[in-house]
C-alpha cells in the first residue's frame, strides 16, 4: 500500500476569508437564507436561532457555515446525512473540494454560486482577505 497523505488543515484549504464567506453564502443560498451571511462574514441575524424555519435544512446549513467559518461546530454527521439529497450532495462536494484546496473550492463555488449582495467596502475586503473576522460568537 502507499504512504499516508497528511491531512490538510481546513484553515489552510481556503484561499481567503472572502472565499470562506462565499462558501457560507452559497450553502445558505441553497436554503434561501443567503442574507444570514455577508461577503465578509456572518450577518447579525446568523447568530439568532430561527424560531421555526420553513425548511428543516436551514438550521443544519447554518451550523455547517459556522463550522466552515470558525472551524468547529456541534453539527453531527447524522444531521448532515438528513439533509435533502441536493443539499447533501452540495455539502459532500464541498468536503471533497476542501480536501483539494482553494482552486477546488473555487470550482465548487462556480457550481454552487453564492447569493448576491452589495460589494464589500475596502475595509471589509481587507479584513476578509486577512482571514476570518473577530470571533464574537
């Protein structure tokens, strides 16, 4: 058998904070909750648990975004497996892209485009390019 390939640190898989935010926006667009994330990070509404989401996948996709953004989550594999088939496929393809790095994530973003919003300010772009925004969660 071949030698083991070292695991890629998920923090290094993303080319920038903008790319990481784009992934979150794309995941949330799949559940019509794209306004919960901005081009530079979580929107204030993302910190509030939806009282009763119309779509049962909304909470799971939001938890997946927090895992992407902060690198940790209480989201279980069981919860991911309960996603509707098209959303589960998108998350599965994202996990494979994360294993391959920024170029593969860009290709994933082409397949699953993020929700559109207004462009970030110069200060927001600079903060996002440097990585994640301050953790306030």
